[in-house]
């Protein structure tokens, strides 16, 4: 055993990684890339087999193929209508929460008074179950996109505020001293030092918030909507079309994942320095 | 110019008290008086907590004295003065800017723009600190020593009369540390500055400084101001000069006897 280990080490020394046969390296990379996809496919196959072998009733757990069929019964136009509606609410809510949270986070980070007074309110708002408040918001703001955007915004802004404020306060003291020794304006201190320093923090919150805003949009649609993926799930289950509800759910998950990947992509493209070296693509 | 005859930096009976969070007060410096002539290299040595960094922040105008007066060329320091550059313990370069942009950052931060002249000055400074080939590199592509060289170039950008260095090499490994000390000797020979160098390394202070201010802690006071007779230019041979070891030992004894007392 120890001999084999020793010879393995020797062979590694004799043959550094970059001089290994190119084909093996290429194969390893391919396996690395495909492994998650294959795992996913494996689960789907197992699911399909389980449904068939145990003859599970469709209202308990429909098989992937049944879900696929149910999905295809809806026209592309219908799908686009639902997806578009959910996407619109989620994105408007997301952008609105970014526009509100960033200045709020700067203010909270730089003013102890504001932090003492406003922060508890934020915690209260965040601790209130959004599902419980959603009907009240709809009653207060009427039907239309506005209450849905508000619901989405409420659920997605909290991580943004907290994470951005943390990032702004994480700026090294030396840089603030450098800024003060140059007698630079407060505005430049914030825009040229503090905010860029908070970028990694902001993006980790942006990744959480994008999925939260999809959740917010769905919650809003549960309460009052005539379109959207959340509405479609509610409608399908009320008519016992469980496979169709699952199809909507699958699309919802895909939508969330795609939006998440887009945020990751944006960070990689716009702020490559804020991504740890080994994760840069 | 009469102002040039005045000391570059002077402390007159400076006391600095910091409030603590528990309501008590802590005296960081008590009744400090000294004067540093223009273009002198002065090192402040002492154990941690002796208020060395407070001295530096008072000169930089980042904090004010509780009692007494801090002056630069005779004028009381009331706000951060123009002719001061600072090098911190950590390089604290901005990771989103390349090295050239980091060196020109003080200009952009103070005036909002960087002219072609400053960019040329910055490139000259990068050459001075031996980083010409790294102008377009990002800070995380440089070693700790190289990052600190860039930080020195950044501090020199606005051509300050006074260079304040707060334990600039203490975060570096021992070999890089020695190398950087010789590097600083070279830079100071080419660009004479009034340098205030904070350190807790006695040999480093002896190698670099014209005068060494030995401090004692709690409250920070001056134990002794030692003139350093080691001839310049100093280089690696200085380390084997008997005077170098003699002086280091003497200062070390001062620090320890004061502590024991």
C-alpha cells in the first residue's frame, strides 16, 4: 500500500498535472460539468420509476412524464402570459427594493441615530409574515400591479438593507482615515470607497433577494390575481389538475434559477474583482 | 523663507485623553514635547499601547490634542494638512482599481479627477518603488511587500513634505521586512522627506532613523530621545556595524528598565 502511494507520488512528480494526457483531463472536466445535471436526471428517472412501480395516484405525486404532458396542454401563449405576469411583478418589486434599500443602507450605516430608530422598524416589518399581510395590502391598495409590487418589495428589501449596511461598515478604518486626511467630501467617501467596498456584500444580498422577489410575486398572486404562475398553481389545484400545478411549479423553479444565474453573471461581468479568484469564470 | 527654519513638526505639552465606552477615560499621551526639523527621519519605538499611533494621528490632523499644541511649520494643526502622506500597517489598496489607479487615487478622491501630469508622476513613483511592470495589475495579483510599495507610492503622489508611516512593515514576513527597510532608505535618499516612522522593532528604528523617540506606555510619555550616529548612506553593511548593535541594545535596555520600574 505504502509502496503504491510512494510510486503514485513519484509519478505525480515526474508528470505534473499540465503534462498529463490531455484527453484524461478533458474527460475529468466533462464529468465535473455534467455531474450535477446527471444527478438531476437520475432523480427524475427514479421519480418516474417510483410513480409507475407503486402506481401512485396522480393527486398525491404525479410522475415527471405526466407533469410534462400537463404542461404541454397549456398553449405557449398561456405560458408566456403567466410567466410574463410573474416576471414583471418580481422584477419591478426587485428593482424598487434595490432603489429603496441602497440609499437606506447608506443612511443607516452612517447615522447611529437613524440606525437606532429605523432599524427596529425594519425588523418588525421583516418579522411580520408576508403571507398574513398580503391580503391587507391588497385591500388597502386595490387590485392591479401596485399591491403585488409592494408585497414583492417588502419581502426582498430586508437582506439588501442589512447586507449593504454591513458592507459599508466593513470598510477598513485606514481607508476612511486616508479619505479624511485628504479632506475629501463625504459624498466621495461614500461613492469612491464605501459603496465599492460593499459590492461583494450587496451582491450576496442581490442573489438572495432575486429568489425572494419571485416568492413575493407568487404570494401576491395567491391573494389577488387573474394571471401569473402563482395564480395558475392555485387555479390548477382548485380544479384538481395536480400535474398542471406541478408543471407551473417546475417553471417557477426554472424562472428563479435563471434569474439567480443572471445576477451571478452580472457580478462576474461588471465586478470581477468582487468574486473570489477561484470562482471567476 | 522663515517658515523653513521652523521645525517641520512640533509638539508642545500635548496630552490626549480618550473616553472609554465604560465612561472612564484613558490617557494615551501625557505632556509630550518634541520638535522634528525638516527632512529628518524620526522613529517612534515602544511597546503596544504607548500611544505611538496617536502621535501619528495627531500630526495627520485626524484627531486633535486634549491639551497642548501640535504644529506643522509653526502653524497649529486644526484639520488634516495638505503636505502629509500616510502609509498604514496594511496596504489597504482598493481591490477594484489597478495599481496605477490606486496610486493616483488620492488625486481622484480629493479633486474628483486625475490629470495626465499626475498619471506621469504616478508612473515615476511606481518606477521609484520598483513596480513599473505592475501599473496595470490588480492589487490581489501582488505580494504583500509589493502592495506596500504601491501604498508608499500612493502616499508620495501629492509630493508631501511629511511622510507618516504607521508600522508599515509589521504585517510583512521577516525577509520582506528587511528588504523593504533598505528600499525605504533608498527612496528617502532620492526624495528627502520629513518621516515619522512608528514601529515596535528597535533594530528597524536604528537602521532607518536619524533620531529615535523611545516611548513608555500608559500613559504614553517620552522615555528618551536618542540621536543615531550611524553614517549614511546606510545599507546591508550597516547591520554589521558594531554601533548598530550597541545602539539597539542601549535602546532595548531603556525600554525594559522603564517597564520594570
